[in-house]
C-alpha cells in the first residue's frame, strides 16, 4: 500500500534543496546573500504595502550593488562605475545608519 504524495507533503513535493554555500565558493555565498536580501525586502514590501516605484528603485540599486560585488569578486573592472564619482548618499533612517556602522565595525561576528 503506497501513500499518495499529497498525504506525505500536503503542499506538494518538497522543493529541491540547494547546496549550502561554502567559503570555497564565495560567488555562491554572495548570490545566496543577495537572494536573502531580496526576500527580506519583498517581505517588508508585502507586509507594509511599500510604494511600487520605491520598491523598483530599491531593487534596481540592489542589482547594481550585486553586479559590482560579483565583478569585484571576479577581479573585473566596473566599466562605467570606474569613471563616475561616488554619488552622495541620501539621508537614511537611523536603523540603516546603525546597521552600516555594525557592518563596518564587524560587530556581532
């Protein structure tokens, strides 16, 4: 007697498990991190009904960061990024300031 798959996994079959990123594969680790960030932003957008234009702007900026990080990781030049001076950052929320400080100071690691 076999049990139907829906009885074992009511939501359907389990999703394919992705291998854990390792230090030997830093690109995989970076990509997993950006996936986590995108999921975090998406969850906040859904929970707090963030403006669609704001969300597109955030994700466009996140994608630029992703490309820059992956190029740095591979030792590639940035192309247009090298020629342009760094833009002045807009004023940010104190929670963002605290996160950036903790990241720069390597706090909690």
